[in-house]
C-alpha cells in the first residue's frame, strides 16, 4: 500500500478515537455501533458510492403465523411477545 494512504488512515483513526474519548470524558457519552437494518428501497442505503455493496441480512420466515415468541429476562421472568 502507498505510504500516503496508510498515513491518512492513521490520521483518520486518531481523529475518530480522539473525538470518542473527548465525548466520553467531557459529556459522559459512550459510542455504540450497530448495523442499520432497513427495508429494501426505503432510501437509507442511498449513500453507497457505487463500488460498495449494501449489506444483506437473510431472515428465516416463521413456519406458521401462530408461532409464539417470548422475551426471556436475565432474572428468569418470561414475557410473551405480542405481535
């Protein structure tokens, strides 16, 4: 790789980590990263440059609509999920 490219990537990394540290120290904020899940065609992935490919997540369908889902809490409680 070109030395200039690596140097620029290091500078970008420094700026990102510096801002994260400062926001954490001064405002008590923490950085949270998670993927954006969106419906195809709703416009949230329109910022791709053309050489990138949008992330695709395959979700298995439920075998039948009457399947029940529950939330299992750490304290042992179970709550039915209303759909």
